[in-house]
């Protein structure tokens, strides 16, 4: 995989978002996909966030919303730490 290409499973989150947590997960997954599309070409090391994000998509698709939200919180915390060290990255 090149650093500029993100896995297809991050492109769209299938299924209707029912319930507030599920909707938050869907929104966060879609937002992070877009953010990584912009940020990874600038900072290729950010591609390390892709596998945990793919896991979050799998958890979402399995209907494990609590686990998906926990995974997303971890990914977002890691990306926030990276942004502190690299303030030129786009806002999260």
C-alpha cells in the first residue's frame, strides 16, 4: 500500500446509523478518513493510524458500537499527540 492510498473499507461506512453512539462512530470514521487523505501525504508516518482505524470500521460493521467508540478514542488521542509535535498538520 502506498502512503497516499487508504484502504477501501475506510472510504464508506455501510449501514444506517441508528442510535447516538452509532451515529457518532460513523461521523468520526468518515471524518478521520478525510483527514488521513490530506495528512498522510504530508506525514507518511501517519499511515500507522490506518490499521487501528480499519479495526474500528470492522467493529462498527459488526455492530459493536462501544468497542468501535473506544478504538476511535484511542486513534484520535494518538493523532492529537502527533499534531502537538507537528502543528503544521491540518486541524483534526
